[in-house]
């Protein structure tokens, strides 16, 4: 008979082997389904040229499916442009990279001038020359040009993100969601979102915004009012058709988000008055509790916080004075990206979920606003806000009710 201690060792080994035999939770990506859902939204016209922009280490399995879906839809597949992987080797001279990127961007603008469609895969971002070139063409040339992008990772940092969680806001008291959970939720939203229903709801909301005062309140103390007048109202509704672009879509509607969900607008700066409170946020790289911003005619005139006020003030002090202003209001409409869909543990996909409110700060030129400077924040989210347009409540305590 084995001594008891050896029995315990054998039992541990047997349990470990059994545990290793059981795979960790996985989510098998439906690459073909994702590709078809993306290309369907483009509504390609015969002969439209399509280029893919991809990171060499991310989402590679979807590329052949996208290229085939483009051909199946009658488009012309121009292949894939890979962006440089980051971080760069320490031996590289940053000045050489900067000069090389500038030259590449200029040449890409010439090369891609006749290309109607770009598909931007996760990991590609505006710091890359080809992405920046396609943005320049969207802004300067118009017509049927458009791009579609679906983040998964963070498109707005130079290196993107290795974990895939930068579009996720984890709620206090909860751990970050496992990547297979994020993958499953995002894939479902890409494939199953009811674009027509989202578009109809967004259109009604946009029409209501035109001639009414908007009020946003929250239990933490947010109470701010503004008007949008004739400003561009960005409606990320999944429609990436050439027909929509020819009707004169503004720049940010030409960069079509998939999955869809948000309405975004830069309010008339002089109309923005009141208080915004972010219960949990990061400023100057540090946590701030109840960051409170007081606005008068769109400008930040006073700041307060329950904890970390010095970090809030340090970040704003480092920003250009002209950027210390209200940037944008955004409201999410996609039920498949809601906080409820994430079991009230995290906020999916940059706040595109139904009932989520974004109240940003800083430069809003791309939205059609007048706030200049190099500083902006656009990811501060409220999940328990009430949004009233005129006399009509659209969102009550974080729930989209109309």
C-alpha cells in the first residue's frame, strides 16, 4: 500500500491530467460569416475596387474569406496591404520611421485615388500611412468612397493592443472579461445586428435632435444641456453602400463601424451648459473618482473630484487651452452591444450599446465642430444616464425606451 503522502501526490497528478485534458473555454470564430456580414454591408456595385488593410499578426484567418466575399459580390479584389507591426525594433531611428511614413502616405494617396472601398481590419489604425491616406481621400474626394472597420482591438493607439480589451470598459467590482467572451459577443453583434431597425431608430432620434434642447442627467450629478442645430449628426447604422456616400455623407459616416450602433454629434459650443460627472475614469494615467467638469458656453470653467483631483487638473493643464471644451455627445442604439448583453459586468465596444452615453472633451473638427487643438477624450461613458430631447425621454437610467 502506498504511503498516504504518495496517495496525495498521485491524486494531484491524476486531477491535473484530467484538468489539462479539458480545454479552456474557447470561442471558434466564424470567419466566413463575419466576412460575409461585412461585405454585405458594402452593397458593392459591379467593378468596385476593394483593398484590405491588415495587421500582420491579427485576424489573418478572415482575409481569404473577405477576398472571396468581395469577388462573389462583384467587386474587384485588390489584395491586402499590411501595416507595420509595433513595437518597432529599438535599433530603428524614429526620425527615419517618421520620414518614411510621410513619404508612404503621400504615395498611398496617389496609388489609392481611384479605389472606392477599404476594409480596415483590427490592428490597423490612423497612425499607419495607408490608413491615413484612405482617410484623406474620404475627406477630400468624397463620391462613393468609404471604408469599413471593426475594432476588436484599439484602432486609435499607435500599437493597437495585444489583449483586445481596449474597446472594453470594465465596471467596478468585476474582472476583465475573457477574450473568448468578448469574441463571442462581438461576433454575434457583427453577424446578427438588425441594421434596418437600428437605422430607423437612429433616424427618428436625429430628427428629434434638430430643433430641441437636449438634457443629460445621471445619479452621480451630471446635468448638462445643449443644442445641435444643423451640425452633422453621425449615424453609425451599418449602411456602407455607395448610394449612401453619394448623398453627401459626412466624413465619419464614410468610416462605417461594424457592428453599428452609435449616434454622434458635436453640439453647438455656445449652447453647452451644465455639469458632467464621470464616476470612475482615468486622468493623466491615474484613477479619478467623480471627476466633475463644469461647462459654460462649451468651455470648462471649473473642475472637482472626490478623489484624484490633481490628476484631472494635471491632464487638462497639459492640454491646449482651446481644447478644454465640450467635444461630443454620443448615444448607443445596438441592443447586442448593451451592458445587459455583457451581464452588467463590462461595457462593450466603445459604448455603442443601447442606452450608453458618451460625453467627450476636446477637438471635434472631424465631427464638424469648432473646438480645435490636439487634445481630445471620447471614451468616457455613462451607463445610467437619462436623456431627454425637448419634452421626450429617450433614455431613462441607462435604458433606451423609444
